[in-house]
């Protein structure tokens, strides 16, 4: 029976057998002694996206009184869910993300982790805990963003829409000509538009 620790672009945490290419956490333990999730879906505003391997460390997944390890298909999925690069295991990615965050906002100094976490949190948790979405013309969105089309998450990649699945991307839909519902938080979308290139699962390749 797979553990409930896989994150979708919608920000939901589900139980599937497929393994992702990246991991992360939401600031603490969401699980109990039986490695089952409770009602809460985050502990702090520090939602991060990490490498699967770092400095030879080995962890027992969902160990008691330790943070809940979450897994993502790829970084684009993590960003859509509202996670940002980890400062420890992905320092260069974090610094790049923080610099482009400042650039997108017209600031000269690099954004801090706390500053980014505060703003992203307001864009990923809405009334009643629901994920907020927003609308934009598809042509205005950079590659690496996620949209919801016909009720399902799709990755924007150049002029294509690829359907997200837990194990990879599938043939998508024809790009709609009008506005679409965007899953990626607005500020993270601006960071991507400023030049941050999310890591994609191999199935996203042409």
C-alpha cells in the first residue's frame, strides 16, 4: 500500500505507487505513528523542494516525530503546488530563484526565504484551505507553468499542453485560444517568466 506523500500540481497530497524525481516538505510532520496523514496539510510557511539525494544522507520515510517527506513528479509540479527551492541541498537554484524573484518585483536586493514564503503562502492557501487559481491568456504564460484544462492539470511547454499524471506527462490537448485557469501561483509564474527554468520530468521532452 503506497504512502500518502505524493504532491499533485493542485497541491493535494495523494497515495500513488509512482515515485517522483524530487522531494520536499512543508515544515514539519503531517503524519502519525502509523505513517498516516492527519487533517493538516502544512506545519509552517516553509514549503520547500529538494533533491532526492544529498551528501549521502539516508532517511526513513515518515519516521516518527520527523518531517513528512513529500515527493513530486518534477520541479514544475512542486512550484505549481507552491513549493520553492531548498536553500541547503539546492543552494544555487535557491539563489537564482531569489534573484529572479527580486528582478520580477523591480527590487535590487535578493529576496529572503522568509519574504518569499510569506508571499507564496498567501497565493497557495485560499478560503477554507482551497488552492487559489487565477486566469490569464495562455500565450502570456511561460513554459513550466501549470494550468487546469477540462478539470485536469496540464503543463505549459512552448506551444503545447501536456497532461500531468503521477508517472509522467501524456499527450495533451490543443492549446485553447482564450484564457485558462492557472494553477502556478502568480508570483512564482513571474519568477519563471523572468528566466527561472523548472526541472522537468523526462517525459516532457519532445
